[in-house]
C-alpha cells in the first residue's frame, strides 16, 4: 500500500471531477487530498466518500490566485513535511503548468497525461498516449520520491471507491515564497462552455463549414445537447475559428462521451486528437472520407441540411 | 541580450506511427522529421524580439538524435544566430532533456535573459520541459503563451487556460516562456537565409558534455503499441433529401437506445 497525496484544484468552490476519478482508481491505497484555499463541509464529505483520509487545506498570503511559483512553493513545503510515495493531480491547464515545476523541486519524475494505471503492490504503472494518441506506451517512474503523476480528465471514468476515508479536514499554514510571475489580470473567455478537454459532448466543424459565421448552426446544436464546439486544423488555419477550439495533434486531445464531426475529412492528425471519444458521429458529403473509418454512426450528406435536422431531432428527444 | 530557443525535432504530423517489434519505441527509419510545430512560434518570437533589439543573440538548442539537423538548420535559416546540438536518443524523458538543455545553455557561457520553447512537443506530448528547465535555472516561467509584449526588461504575456480565458502576467527578465499557436505567424526561411544558415556556428555536444547520465532518467517507457481499433460503425446515406429526416431520426434514436450517450 502506498501513501498518496491527490492535489485538487477548485472550480467555483467545487473539486474538479478528475479528482474523484483519481480517488476512485486509488482504492486500496492510503490517500490524502490537498488543496489551496478552502472548501465546504459538503465537498469534504464527497472527498471522504471517495476515499480521502485527510483533507489538507493550504492557506497563506499570496495564494488567493494561482501562480506557478507560489503554488509550487506552498505544496513543496507541505509535501516535504509528510511522507508521500506519490502525488497525483489532474492534467488540466493548471496541472500541466504546476506539476513539472513541483516535481523538479524534489528532482523527481512526473508521468504526465496518464489515461489508465494500476498500483499493484503500491507501485504505480501507467498507460499514456504518445504522438497525440497514435500509439500507447507503458509508463513507470524511477528516481527520488515522491513520484508525480498527472491524469487526463475524462479518461479513467468514475469508479466508486468501495472504502470511504475519514475525511479529516485540517488547515495548513502555507508559504508562497517568492513569486516573480504573478497574474495581473484575467481576461474572461467569450464562451461560458466547459473546455474541450473536459467536455462530455463535442461538436466539431471542419473545412466544409466554409466560414466563421456558419459555425452558428453548430452552436445551435451544441446549445441543445450541452456540447462544447471545436474545430479542425483546416478550419482554424482558414480563420473560421480560434486555435483554442482546435482538436487534433497540434490542438487539443479530447475524450468526450459523444463527438459529432461535421464536415471534417479526418486527417491523421485530427483522428489522433479525438479517437478515444466513446461514441463518434460523422457527417460528411464524401462517403470515402477517412473520418468514417472511426465513426460509430456515419451520415453521408451535406452538413448544412443535416445539422439543423439533427438539432430539431435532439430537441424532440430531450424535450427542449 | 541573450535569447535561447529550445527546439525539438519530431515526426511530421501526417506520420503513421509504427511501434518497434519489441515495443521499446517506434520505427524511426522512414520518418520525415520536422521542427516541432509549437517551437516555430518560439523561434519566431525570438526573431521578433531581435528586430527591436538588433544586438540580441538568438541561440537555438536541441537535444535529440543525429539523423539530421533539420530543426536547427531551419531555425538558423529563419534568422537565429547560432545553434547547439546535444546528441541523444529520441526517447529521452523530460527531466533528462531539460537537464541537457540547461547544460548546453550554460556551455555557451552566456547568461539567458529569455528562454523560449514550444508549449509541448508533439511526439511525447509531456508538456514538461519548459517548466522543469525554469525550476532548474530557478527562473519564473509562463506556459501556453499566446501574447507577448516587451518593455525594457519587463515582459507582459498572456497565458491561455481552459475554455480560452487568458491570464495576463508581467514579469521581469530573465524568464522562461512556453509558446502556443496564435502567438505569432512563423516566417518561412528565405533562400538567402538557407544559404547563410549553412555557415552559422553549430556546436556539437554529447550528453556527457552537458553532465547527463542514465541516472537522470525519471520516466521509463516500454510496451509501445497501437491503440485498439474500433469495430466498423454504421453508415447511413442521407444524400437523398426525401430520406434525410428519417436517417437523422434513426441515428438520434440509436444514440439513445444503442450507444446510450443521451
């Protein structure tokens, strides 16, 4: 059995879903949770139900906002005061930025963007995609402890932990240390949708969308089914959509439950970024488009007529 | 001002990846190598800084196989002044690569003011090296930047986070910055640039020269394999306008009853 710390980010006072995915998968280990700031008793109860023994709330000056140095300093000091074999976190925007710096404070290794793992005998062995998911490899850690692991959101799935933890909450005096790179300002995104990497449903437009305005029909569909809208590299490079929306090898790798590709031909680099989606629907006028080789349900037809019908059918089905 | 740009050489995005028979890595013999696409934004940003500070030196640094030096020659053809290449395998882990980059930068004898890199290499997709390098140098860092301004010794950068929101940072140099698509539009190397690049200095180093050994490895990979193929799905013809509504209704029905995703 290993001593494991799971670092959780908070979003509007809630722990991120990836934290619960990790906790469920760590069943059988001795697992604590650390977070920066404060959370409600209700959230602590959720962590306890999923196996958290202790919930450490790190509090201190200059930790109200994320900074790579402040968070890394505070967490490193706390982790040094304990005896953890492993530190897990989500491969989110923050996790990807923070965990490499934090692990290096221990001259330790980080297995990043892991999509599955085992803890046989308290030893981590993971699987992670490389080359944007064109292949998979086994990943193991060596060298000084603790070892660090970041987990891709939506990859493990929610497996309930059969053993609840005590969920003993405590405040920890944390020290942010010197912060040279601090956030001066946050420019909010125009979209309020969940990020592509965490979305449960994604609707993506390709080159066949022809222009940015036509994405409206995808937005209409997305609104009905609660989806986030993405774009292929061809659509982004043609200026139809910003890079933040790009799915594929030079964009985001996604793994939603449902992926609807509209007018996307299915270049190798695009398929690499979305192939682990659980169910794939493709709409394309070309019956030989490569996207159909990955689609569970392919519709050969013009997206400009099919998508509005799809929106209407979903409305009927979902009663919206 | 000393600007360093870390670049990696990776398989072209259209490459079909084939694991080796023993699963220890991938077949590399027939791969077309390119500069990691995100590193192009880092090189371009360095060159943009150099246009406003002409005395700035731009050195590109790469750790990786010796099969060809495409990435470094491309960067110098774009306008970088010189390059360092640390010869190593193509499957080093992030910690070893960062340590080797640090060693190579120190070997130049120049203190870095700005270190630029792509936010991720599209081969191992780890997103670790720039942040590890920053910590090893004890420097601040900002990753996934899509905006850059410079005023004297202060840089103002925009970092893209989930959902497309932007965090704005103001930092005094020295600093490590990891660049994302959207930061700038990388230039193409001109023909005179390509000719000039051939005469620019390219330092050749070994891992031993930069103090990296097998003991620096932190992440071990094995069992490279292709992901499981999905069985063929169902395809419906909706080219006939009269059938479209029925076909779509059928697919929506299947999404609920068969795929159970709604």
